[in-house]
């Protein structure tokens, strides 16, 4: 475990430096927790950009399951199963995801789906190099352009 300490400190230092630079140059980035991922809304369709401390750039679209449950039940206290609601969320976000899938994959993003008891999200992600902040900024600007943000 001690062998990883210098690597972890370098990662933290790289993240702190790139984070400070991005916050200065792209004021629309925000964080929900100190030192956590930097996020940016990507237009009106609900897409979110995220730069994570583990060196990843994400473009994601998702929905909160409670929001969908309330829409599906139309205010009634029906007990809808999580799996049923998750399927509806995937169906609902599919057109927005399909609209950008080819472009994002063509730019080197990999697609995954994340599901838990709170939300379902389609996530397009790729690794980034914090030692090349200009390239990261260009990638963020490219994403903003694709989504019209």
C-alpha cells in the first residue's frame, strides 16, 4: 500500500492543478462537493459534463427514479417496482442518447449505463491526461459545441 502513496499524492496534486485552471478558465463549471468532480450543464436536454478526479471526462444523460415514479403514477400512491421504472427511464432518455451516440463514440468516448435505486444514466466517458490541460479544455469546449451549450 505504501508504494501507492507517491502516486496518490501526484494524482491529488495533478487534480488540484487542473481543477484550479479549469475553474478559472471555464466559470460555468461547478462542484457539488469540495474537491469532487467538476460539472457543467450541457444545454436544455438535460445532459451533464463531468471531469472527475480519477482522470475521466464524462457526458451523461440521466433521470431520477422518484421523478419518473411520480409522473408514471400520476399522483396516486401506486407502488411501482424499481426495475419497471428504470426501464421507463431508459426508454425516455433513449432518443436524446441516440442523437449524440455516434458523435461521442467517434470522438473516443465509451458508453455505459449506470443504474441504482436513485437514478438511471447513460454515460459516455473517456480518459483524460491532467498533464495536458490544454487538451482537456479543448475536449470540454468540443463537448459544449456538440450539445449547443
